[in-house]
């Protein structure tokens, strides 16, 4: 028996239980830099129990659809933002918490120019670019202690 997950469009409303959508939809909140720059202000809630915010660069191998989801992870001590450094879409897989384990996963495909910020403690799949180069700036917690929990499914899901 195959467990299937359909891919949804990434919208702020659909993604709200899991995090923030980072994009430039709508008019900018402010015009700055002598009128030459629009600023979409304060679009993500960074949330850390301790430590500090840091920016790291990730390069992930592109994946193909259908995608096999057999593991999800979460970071209980901090939010995690993924900002693509190319205009290529990527797959975002998230799940609600159900008693300390991921519930039924949901999959979203970003549009070019969209990034995401996962709320602290949100179950999510691994970084899943759909095209090369798979290069991302990641803003997350830098600090001591383990900030990773993994859950391996008894039966994998098929996404796409």
C-alpha cells in the first residue's frame, strides 16, 4: 500500500500553521534608498530558546518527483528560514505534531523567489531542491546542545 501526498501551491494561508512564506507579493511596506528600493518589512518570526541567529549556506542535491519521504525532522530550540539563492522552485514538506511524532505530511512547491521560515519545533522534510544548483542561505539557531529530532516512518510516503 502506497501512502501518497499531493503537492500544493505554497500560500501564506495554507502554510501558516507551520511557518512564514517569504516573498515579495503585494506592494512593499516601505520605499527606501532614495526611492530605488522596496522593503517588505519583518516577514518572518525568528524564534530561539537560546543561542543566536546565524546565516549558513547550504548546497543540496536536486531531487526528482515522485519523491520518497521516509524521515522528517524538527528543531525544538529554534526556527529555521530557507532562502533560495536562485529562482528555482523547491519542495517543502511539513507535518503537524501528533503526540511527539509527525502527523500526516503536507507538501508544498515554492514559486520562484519564494522562501520559507519554519516555526520552532515544526516537523519538516529535508531540504529538497527540484533543480540545480540547490544553493540556499539558511537563517537558524547557532548555540550549544542538540537541536535536532528525527522521526523515521515505518512506511514511507510518496510525494508528487
